């Protein structure tokens, strides 16, 4: 069952939580004692986390504004992208201001923490072993993803954990926290989710966290933390010949959301495009992937992505695995293995990656991540992780990046009542 079909039920559960101010004060989001008396209600709560994640990433095309739209790789037909691509992130435009709020991400974490608390209270007559592990694993994966996303957007963030609620977390502390949740989720989540008939369901697996997606998430977090060898070991031990047939993609299921206005087709060709000049610069003549990934307009001026299934927004894809292997191998000192994985990932590229050196590998990796992961919102995060922000965002100098320019400013509402302050770059832009 596509989870968006459950949204009307879930919204009855979450509607009272709608807040105007975007803060991390979530204490009023509670349900009646004894509410969780069936697997279906736990399922609804798990789905609620995905609903809030969708809001966090899709409202105002946030995943693109934080990613390819900010660099200008993709053009989004909104009146606020020009402010984003010109790095005017303290603009008075109300949509830009909304993008500086973190409410929905903290909603995801609160959903997950509530679900975990109630799973721990449920006895075995309500949840069997499979469902207990599944919902717990999903809750942990969701809040890991939310913390990791916020750390990559804003740098330092605040904790929403009971033991240190509101505490200032440095970027490293936040991602370390996220990686701990992902590591625990990996032990619990199955390769494939079961449907109501207890049959493995590819459709369900592709819109919920599984072992494939949470392992990829954990590898990303370890690479962000500079733990390349840990990432390489994780990937090597998890993705083996024996697990090849178990791999899955992960994306957000799209549908009507009655609480907020979000685009139901966020990569629709009528809204998201690339200029032909950008296409030629990113995918030069001879790159055989162009035809399979883009449609060229009749006037030859723009290209739009070919979207196989508009009901799912892809976030973590199987095609990224070789790129993760390549980065982890290179950064842990195994250049030959890294080149093998990059060549395997880049089938269709015209470049000869067999001649790469340690000094040239980063640019080749960034080039292929830019090409292969277009539309998944990772571009700026890749630039931050590999220290290339000022190279690809001309508005920023290295000194600007040191002051926090690569991260987004925080809204006044998000800063209110927290232990954080605006970073020095964006403070000077007020």
C-alpha cells in the first residue's frame, strides 16, 4: 500500500500539532494514554514520520533549493529561486524565509521519538518481532536522516533528545548522533518490507527505510565525519554478491497533503529544467546518458529530466552505491579500488577515469555525482563535504565559507529559545 493513501488517517492524528511558529518546542504533541493498542496505529505513527519528512523536503521545493537549485544546475520556475541562486538567503521573500525554518525536520524527530517510546511500552500481544523491529528501525532511520539533513543545511543545530533537549550540537556532534541512530536502525531493518499478506513488497520497500537505504545513509554520515575507512568497511561487509538481489531504492511517496501545500510532482517538467548550456557543460557530447536522462525542448533551449515514476521522489538510489564505494575507497587510501568503482558507476561517460590520481580524483567524483544524482538534492552537500564550495559557487570566497556561508541562515523563529546564534557570515548580511 502506498503510504500516501494513509495520509487522511494520519492527519487526524497529527492535525492538532500544526504550529505557526517554527521552533523545537514540541511538548504539546501527545496522544491519549492507551492509544497504541494495535499494529495499525503503530503503522500510522510510522507513516506520520514520512509525511513530515516529505513536508520538510518538498514544501517550497526545499530539497532542490538546498541542492541543485542553489548552485543553478537546475532551474525551478518560482519567483524565489533567483534569490537562492544568487545566495541572498536573508531575503525578505516569504518562501526563502520558510526555507530557513527547521520545523518540519524537528517534527520528524518528534514523531520518531514518540514512536520509539510507545514501541518500548507495547507488549508482544500488540507487536510481533518483525513489526517491532521494523517500526523501531524506521523511527531511528527517520530521525537520523532529519538530524543529518539539518546538520548539512545549517551546520550547528539543537538537540531534540530528552536527555539534552535544546542543547547546542556542533556539526560533528549532530552527525555523530545521527550516525548512532542509523547504525542501530541497520541492525533492525529488513532488506525487503512485507505487505499485509506478509509477502515481500518492492513497492512498499521503495518508499520506506530498509537495510539498503539506511546503510547508504550511514555511509554518507561516516564520510561526512571523515571516517572513510569505517564507511568502506561498512559498505564492503553489507553489500556483497549475496545481497545483490536484495537491494532497493528509497524515495518519498507523493500525494495530496491536506495540512500544507506541496507540489505533488516536484520534478515536473513544467517547473524543473536545465538550460541547454548547463546540460552541455555537465554532460558533454559523447556522454551516452544524456538521452536516457533528459528530454530536449523543441526549441533546443532547455532540457527536462525524464521521470520514470512521478509518484515517488527518489532520495537514496541503488545507482549511488558505486559512488559511495569509490569515495570511501579513495579517502581511505585505496585509489585503485576507487577508480574501479567510479568507472563502474560512470558507464556511459566519455572520460577515461583509469588515469586518475589522488589529486584529480575528487573533481572526477564530484563530476559523476553531479551527473548521476541530479534531482536528488545532494549537490551543495557534496561541495561542502569535499571542500569545493568556493570553486563551484562563485559568490563565496574561501574566507566566506570559513565564516559559514555554505550553510543556510536560521530564521528568527528557529533561533528563538534555542542555544544557537546566527553564524558570523549570515549575521553580517542582516
